[in-house]
C-alpha cells in the first residue's frame, strides 16, 4: 500500500519527466520532503555532527540545504543532514529500537504511528521547550511523540461533466440515486471510515470516536459500486478513464486532475479529512537533542513550506505561511484558512489505538 509520502516522490518524478520542472527544481522539491537516495551511514571520524533523516525514496540530492539544511547548518556550525530513503515503516523503527542499534535520527511517519510507537516507548517525546507549538496551526500537528512540517487531505473529487450540480458532502458521495455511477475509495480504512461516519450524519465537529461497525456497514452499502485504489497514480487513472465518476483521493492528485483536465475534474474541501505529515525520532537516536532543534527549524521555516506547496501541493503547517502563499496556489492549499475551516482534522490518537483491527475488518469486507 503506497503512502502519501511515497506518492509525493512519484509526483515529483512525473513532473520532471513531463518537462514541467528542471532537475534543480526536482532536487529542491525532493529535498523539502527530506528525500534522498539509499542509505547514508554515519561515518566514523566524520567531521562535525551528522543527522540522518529517513524518508520513502528518491535520488541523491544536494537540494535539502536550500530549504532546510543550509539555514540549520548556519545556525549550527559543523552539523550536516543526510538522507536515508530506505523507508521508515513502523515495523522497521520498532525493530531498530528494540535491537538497540539505532542509526536513524528523524523519520517521516504518521500521527497513527507516532501514537502507536510512542505508546510502546519506542520514540522520543517532542521537547516543546525547543520545538514551538506556536509554529503549527493546531494541536493535531504537534503531538507528544511527533510534529508536522507539512499536511495533506483526503478530498472528494468528481466529474463535473457528469454532475453539473456538484456533490457537497460525503452523504452525496453515498447517494447513488442523485449521483449515479461508480465510486472510488482507497483500499485502507483510514479516511474511508471517517467519510462513512460523516455520511451517516455524525457532526464533523465531534466525529471521533468512529462507530467502526456502523461505518463498515455504510461502506458495504456501496461496495458493489466501488473500485479501490492502492497508489496515487492509480487513483488518478480511475477518474481519468471514467471507471469511477466520484472518489476520495489525496488533494495533491485532485490538483493534478483539475489542472490537466482544464477543470473537468473538480474537488471540494468541505468535509475533507486533514492530516499532519508527522516526523518522529526513534528512542536512542544518535543525534540526541540536536534532532529537536532540526525539527524546530523545519516547523518554523514558513518560506520553505510554501515552496513545497508550490512544488507538489503539500500543505504548510506554520501559521505564518498562509499569508506567503501566492494567490494562484491558495485554492489548492489544504491549510489555507478558508479551506481548513470546512475540513475535519483526523484524530491520529483514535486511529493509533484502532487502526490494526479496523483496517483488517475493512480489507476483509472490500475484498470479500
């Protein structure tokens, strides 16, 4: 199952192959994601201190410094940040910490994993005397064991040629009579069950805890009218080909669809499911407190976050960033105040406690 972070890397390469961005812009954009190539081991006797940031893939790059590394190094002489793109899954973080051989300092993870691994004492707590809570727009972006320098959303996308009167909510998504046609959902419970709960009529302001049984039953209602995606490119393809006329996809893919179809495929922010791109630090990491300072710089760098929005569409999380976003990008920014106010902040704590069983039941249902 492809993660949002992995899909961001794929999007970057697609733009490069189409000639929409230069190699320099590609490297800078991947750098803002913290993406490098291969394992970058700690060198014995290396000059200064080295921090290893772990992400989900990409190519070797020197662009990280343009967005985050150079300002951090200027403030911390002798420090450098290197990338390891071998994939910081929850299982790998757990194995590394439990083995006592931790080589990773900071990892691109998720709210769910931060609660799960943090509850197992496998992560460092965020030191909020160093990392500033005021540098994020809300509490879901600054957790006990992780903090978010970017955001993303699950949104409702639809074919405007099929539906000149657009859907307005997940209740409309489930309404096959007023809006006939095949639906598209991710082959993953997180996001799908949140939407199903809203379709059942629960107040989005008090969405959690989800009623798992009722939400699964709601998805079951449209199961035979659904197709299910496992990667961002696949979600695009289902909509482009007309195999699905309405779907729940990542906002970054919705942006591509709208722009490349000259506005035929549109999306709505209402009842979007806003999620934090959480970075975590494995317990026993070699970098120690310096990692807290790196994370603090990532959260405070509003300009770099806006650069990432312009490159791939990832939402800034610094509250100062919104005013820096060029006008033409604001409607694609999930954390723009006008867009964020109509969305639901996903409860990572609830999902951390319930994901394993809820997702197993969901997969059994959609594949049965």
